[in-house]
């Protein structure tokens, strides 16, 4: 067993002022987390406005479940994302969120997710072919996983029918996030949304064009109708809120589809990239995973039906999500005064759940910075609100089962065929702007297993 630990974010040990926090956050949002947050239930401070970081599972349950309406997503989060994805499921609140959630929930039923598994298997096969073609050369598997999962989300969203330029959408959103996703001083100070943000202004034209293309694709599908196995757009078009009988209009469909395209490929790609890094980091784990995958797959790509028979592969994905959660920090804005961990929270305070710190908390995890997939051998032993890769409560990620199925299918397929090893001096750097990415890539060498 290795005694060293995989790459991690150095957390701060001294308080930072507004300008220092801004500089740090623009480089890596996680770098503003105080190290003490991995050992205390709650940390509070003021950086322009009052904030609280909450790591206590009971208090997190209060925020995400028991008092959900008192802790809506923060103004900063909404300001960053609304220009790109509107009032879609990800940022809508109250009744507007609830009816959309009810209408979209059947889209991600077990049956529908299983029906889409062959697309995941085919994408895994194509990824394996690209890796094999690279021969002995090192490749950036993080980049390939983005390509692989984007292939999946494109096919499951629009059936590859050519009516929608998914690459253009991906590039437009990625460009928007690159500019607008950087924390603005205006956001930290709580300036209202109507105050212009230069980054968002620069990327606005691409977003407007992207929305126009998406609207046209939605309307074309309304006319054409479903053909063959329903894709996500077909399922959303048919979605009806069982309580109000309301259906999504074109703008609502478009905003939710754009949300699914971004969230539905990047988070899984990140999970896979970090999982492969960790497997190369610990060859004993990789050998065990390969043995499991090979015994089940016998040379073919993994399928949806195989997922239940690949428990250790799933544990690796779970542990990667613990060490490198894609949404590594979430924030809420308190609407009314409350008490968390015996501490006063005022209306208007920013309440942060630093999931990165929660997943590495010394009171909740044994050797929290180490890579130990066996932590998840017994899921019932994991405290529910100590592990939140997909959030929890009513707003838990609607596509969690889709993402996990995809991750296990692709990871098992690749590990059954290749042995991955690290490239000396090319470790990824965990950096969060909007999601926790391996900056510099995950460069590995792959040889046939």
C-alpha cells in the first residue's frame, strides 16, 4: 500500500482580505478554503459580506433538505450561469423549479437510462480504439474523456440526427464559462446582476447564437417527432408535470437541454479523468479493477447490464468523486435568520458547502487525503450528508444514475484492455473555476493489458 497521497489543493492557513481572496479565487476557487475547514464543523468570516462554510452533516441536511427554501442557490451562482442556461432546473427556485423537476424526472428513469447504455458502450469502444492507435505515446486521457462523454451526450440528446451543431454549442458554452466563470470582484462584493461584467459581455454573442441554433433544433424536432428509441429531446418534449399538466415551452426546453449537455458530459468526463489518474497512481488498485473487468467483459465493451457486476469499478468512481468532486463548492444565500452549529446566520449571509473540504474532513473520513476505494464497499457505512458528489435533498442531481452508469461502462472497458502508467513530472493540478478540472491534463501511457 502506498503511503503518499495523490495530488490535492493546498488550503490556506491565514485569513485573506477581499483583494487577496479575489486573486486566489480567479486562479482556483478552492484555494480560498481555510485548512481548518477540514477539521471544524463550521467556519465563518467576512470578505465583503458575511459568509459561513458548513461541513457538519446535520447542518448540511438542514440546508439541502429541511429548510431548502431558506437556502436557495446564491446570487453569485445565478449571476454566473443565467445568461447561458436561463432559469433551467439548475438555477430555478420555488414553484418554477418544482414543476420543471416533476416534468423532467421520468426522462432519467432507470428504464430510459438503460435504453441509452448502448450509446455509452459504443463511445467506450471508440475511446479504446483511439488510445490503442496512440501506441506507446503518452496521451491526455482527460481530453479523450471529454471527447468520449461529449459523443455520448450528443447522441443521447439529439440521436446524431444532424439537426443540431452540438460542437458549436459545446464551444460556445465552454467559451462563456472560461470568461464569465472567473469569479468577479463585483460578485464577491454582492453587486446586482445589472452591473455589467466584462467577461460576460465579451462572450454574450456566442451564447445568443447558440440559443438560436438550439431553438431551431427544438422546433424542428416538434415537427419531425421521435424516431426509434426516444432520445433526451424526445423525452423532454413529451414530459408533463403530473400536478399542473404543464409542458416546457421552447425556451425552457432549450435551457434544460443546454444544461444537460454541459453537466451531462463534463462532470462524467472529470470523474473518468480523475479515476484513470488514480488507477495509474495506485497500480494495485488498477490490477484489481482490471481483473474484475476482464472476468465480466471477456474482451467486449461493458454494457448497462454489466454495471451491477462491476462493484469495484464503481468504488473507484465513487472514491474519485470523493477526492475530486466536479462541483467542489456550492453556495446558498440565507433568506431568513437561522442557527447552524449553534452559530447565528443572518438573512443575506452566504452559506457555502465546500464539498472538497467535506470529503476530506478528518472527523468524517479515515486518512481523508488517501485513495482508498474500499471505503465504498459498504455504502450504508458512509454518512449520507458527508458524501455529496451529486448534492442531496430534493435538488440532488437529476442525472446522477446516468452519469454513474456511463462512468462504470467506460472505465471498465478501458481498464480491461489497457494498463495505464503515469508520466514522470506530468501530474495534473486540481483547479476549480466552475468545476474541478485537472489543469495540465492527465497524461498517461497505455499499453495493452
